[in-house]
């Protein structure tokens, strides 16, 4: 029905309501105008399997009967008498209803054969019988389904309208019901086609084509399956050095794989791997990519792990393809970047990367200190903390450092003179804003200097003194001998002549 015909109908309705007291001849003219003004079909769009409302506002007095017909069939689909009682054709009983507020027809579970004409016949018996007929044509809107996509691919959809009328508009909604006119990845063509670049797991779900005509909206939905791994962590994974700590590295498909993907030789999984790149703080081969485990396609799918690192790959299940990895007993050598990669038959690969930061605490000179000794406790990630991170020290409740200054606490904590109260568990917590990320503990022992140490010191001191005295004695003895051997002044000197004379000594 055009806008002009609607205006004419409303004008005639206004005239009709004021014509009850007029003669029957004029009234028949009004009725004829009513019928002629409603001759054009009003187009309403719908989708197979969906729901549509054929709008019909209230008209006439309270003594109005409503009948709806389908196509050329003379048998009414639904009938409501003047008392409000309804009779529905048994073949349509589960799919038809009349609106509670007006005479609109609601059709559920639309079938392909329903896309024909529907006729509404209204009869008003006050004061005389008047008939008003309105015709609707149900037109089909559809969106062609698409095969499952891997994340990173482009999504192409087309909204088909069997009968496009001037003034009909189309727009698209994402699974989150966001208008794609504002999405920079989306390109909408004049023919109603949609292209979404570089889809992700968030694009998985029902996409909707909204067709608008004369202020009414019709929806055509199609499910889109996007195969993607679980979203990557926006922040690093924080853990701490401990033999009891469990490092969990999540990697799984955001939705279950369709059978056509998991079982197909053309598209199925061909393999995968976990790799590890140590960070400079890990204290190992920095920047060298290490393969932790390989995913064998089987059948069945199975991990081939490097057991030297104590990796747990039991999370892999054929049912849901959980590719997560875990490791019990965390060390500073676990710092670095981890990558989960899954390879498909056509050479496509899905990857997820995550960084692991390990908090550790150590003491200097060691975990055992003596009374009065200076002790330093260091809490570190192996590198300087970023501006959004801070540490909090939790000392033993009887520590001499209580209370600590307000946060942020220093990463290097110094005990000038250790006391027995400083012994016990020291805990260092890592915080971001008001969120605790991880914590690590160390036990500090404070002991007296043992007697054997004093004895050793005494022996060493005595030995040093003895050696010094011995050296001094030797020096004195040598000097004394040198003095004894020196000749006295005024004494005659004798020489052993070499001339051929009788043996003996002679005066010089």
C-alpha cells in the first residue's frame, strides 16, 4: 500500500465516522471509496522460519468481525466475532494468532509456501453493515548461509529480497547487535552484500539483515561459524617461584569444531605445537625458540612432549580439543613468551601468544643470617617493574620493621641489624591497582654466631700471631749473626800469599 492510499484511507475513515446520520446513498458512496482505496497490496517482508506481523489497526465500532484469508482460498484462516471469540483453521492453528490490541495477524514459523497474498476483511455492523478489505503480500527476505571460516578470513554475506520496492532499505547487525555501518572492517555494497575483513571468534553467531520499508522492519538471520582459539590474555600471566606453583597456559577453541572440520581430510587439523622463547630475565638462551610439545594428528590427536620440563598435556581431549598446557613447579627459567599454534590441512594456522612473568624473592647474604647482621630481601620479576605494578611486603608479625611505610613498598628491603623477631616467613605480593596478581614467600632464619665459629676465629688469630712471632724471631737471629761475623776495627789483617814461599801467614 502506498503512502497516498494510506492518506486517502484515513481521510475516508474520518468522513465515515461522521456519516452515520447521513442518508444511505451518500453512505454507499463512502463505502465504495473505502473499498477502492484499499485495492493496492501492502508488501510485508519476512524470512522462512521467522515471525511476521501483518499490521491492521482497529477500525469501526466495537461490533466488528475480523477474517483473514490466504491466497485465493475462500476459507478463512482465522475469524474473530463481535464478542471476541476466535476460530482458527486447524492447518494453521500452531502458527497463527491475532494481536490483542488491534486486528493485526501474527504468523510464526513462516514456510516457503506462505509467501503469497493475505486478505483482511473487516465488517462493522453499527449502524449498518460496512465491509473494509485490505490485502497484504508477504515477500521473502533471505541470507545465504556460509561455510565455517577460520579466524583471519573474510566473511561475505548477501541479503536477497525477492521483490525490491522503492524506499526499501537494508542494513546489517553483528551477533552483538551492533550496526555494521560503524564497523571499519565492514564494506556494504549497493546490492545488500556485506564483506567483513579479518573475522575473529567474536564474529561467531547470528548475523542479521534488517530490511526497512514504510517504517516496518523485517529481519533475516543466518548463523556464521568462525573457528578461532580462545582470546589471548591482554596482560601477562603472573606466577611465582615455587615447587607447588602450577603454571597454566590456556589454549582451546572458542567453540566446538564442526564435524565437517574436525573429521574432514581437506580442512581438518594437521598438527600443532607449543613453543617457548625465554626472556632476558629467564637466565637462559635469550631469544632462542624452543619447541616444548608437538601435536600429532594421529588418529587420535596426541601430544608428543619434552618431558624434561615436567609438562602436563593431559588437558587434550578429542571431544573438545582442549590444547591447554600446564607445568607444576615454577622456576625463574619459565619466564618468557609461549605460543600455541594449530595447523590445518590447507596450510592455515591459528596462533595464540602469551607472556609469563615469574615473581621471585631472595635474600642476601642467604636464607640464614646471624644476629646483628645486615640482611637484604629482594622481590623481583627479573626486570624493573612497570609503572602500573607494585609490591607489598608482609613481614612476620613480630618483625622489628613493623609497621612498614605506606605503599608502594620498595623491591629491595633492608634489615640493618637482624634480630630474632625478623625470623620467619616473609611474603612479597605483586599488585596492579587493587588486584593481587601473585605472591611468593621465603623463610628467613636468624641464629647466634655458633661457638665453633668463634673457636675457628681464635685458632686463626693465634696461628697468625705465632707466624708473625716466628718471622720476627728469624729476623732477629739473622741480624745477630750478621753483627757477630763483622771484623773489629784496629786488628791486623792476614792474607794467604800466592808467592812461592813457605806455607804460613805473613805480615802485610
